[in-house]
């Protein structure tokens, strides 16, 4: 073997069956549907293995805050365990409130080495607090929470790990947002790459800038993908579709550049709704995005 790529990653898929953070709770069925469909599987150089699908404990099903708090606390612990074992966690939601658990767990595992950078790929900003949200839905809040803003119970999930540094966070694919959350991100100085900018500069150029942001002074970086970043004409199977999104192929090409980067420590795919995906196009897209980060067999 003469190739110089780093050793194959061992990907551990962790399901997070959350629906309580969204108006349509059927994203809770996403992880089971994707596992049944066989969306993520072994490749010649990369081991992909399903871990548990975490569910909301019965005692926490009374309110969305309790449900999200209980599930995300368990998820943070599981993600940390997988990283400490030297493996690569791929979290599969569930509505996007699972991101609180995913990235708190990654931060805990990384804390001794330095801060975490995060690329948030989404049609929305997910940066509301209870003071700004028009809907009250928790899946519209996880990025604010990870930056240390919003409901104290949500910010406390996963314990006293450091908060994300705004200068190491960016959003890609935004095309639907409210003024309150946009004001928070602007005040914090978080870079937002809206769809218009992506269409004028190209996703490749935007991704170069995004990678510089999340690598600057960090111990590692992750990618959180809300499947609604993709165009619903192609991929309809999401919780909150918005027209005019990214093409599957262009996003897969951007992600393919990360596959063998040792600083890339975790990925998340959220908001899969199998009831809106009768032809499996969205499940196939999720599979393509994971395949993109798998190191390929050298020619
Ligand atoms: Mn989202």
C-alpha cells in the first residue's frame, strides 16, 4: 500500500428518536426507518455499525422540555463514549433538537484538548430562544442553546462543558428565518452563508471559508446537517421543507473533502421524516452524504 490517507474511520451510528421538539412528531420514526432501509452500511475501507437508537424515557414524555432534556442528556453521554473509544459518531435524528445532546457530548470529549468548531447546514437558523420564537418549538433553538443562550434547563443539558465560540461556528444554506434569531447571530458575530451567497459564489468557495472558521484555534470540528438544507423538490422527506435548497450532489462533493481529515470528529443528520419520503429519495440522499465522508479505496 503506497497511499498516504489516514486509516479508515470506524463510524458508529447513534439513533436519536426525537419528535417532541417539532410540530410534526414523526421525525421520531426517522432512525428506525433509515436503519430498516439500510441507508448506512459498510464500505470497503470503512466500518459502519449501528449502535443503539435512543428513545425518550416514558417518565419524560409529559412535556417537550422534559423529553428533549432526557433524550439529549443520554445522547451526550453516548456520543462522548464513542469518541473516547476512538471512533467517529454519526448521530441520526430525530428532530434537530438532538443537536444539543450530540455537540455537548463532542465538547465533553474534546474539552481537555480545546474548543469545537461547528458547521451548521440548514434551511433555518435554529437560533431562537423562548424570548424570540414565534412557534415555541425546541427544534428552532438548538444552535442558540449550544452558544449558551436561551432556556436555562436546555443550556444545562450535558453538564458544565464549554459553550461554542461564535467565531468558530457558521451556517450554510439558510433561506428561512425570523428577525429575533438573526439578530442574536449577528450580535454574536456568527457567520451565516445564506442560499443567495452560495448561488453567487458556489458551495466550494463557501465551504473553504467555512472550514477556515471552524478550524481556527479549535481541537476539532463537526458538521450538523438538517436534511431540509436540501431542495425539497428532490428530497421531500423532512420536517419543515423550504423551496430553493442545495443539491444533493453539490453537498456530497463538499463533504467528500472532509473524509480523511483527522480534525473532523463527528457528523449529525437530522429531521428525516419517513412519512414524507415515499420514494426513499431523502433516505438515499442521507446515504449519499454519509458515503461522501467515507475514505475511498485507492485506485
Ligand atoms: Mn434545523
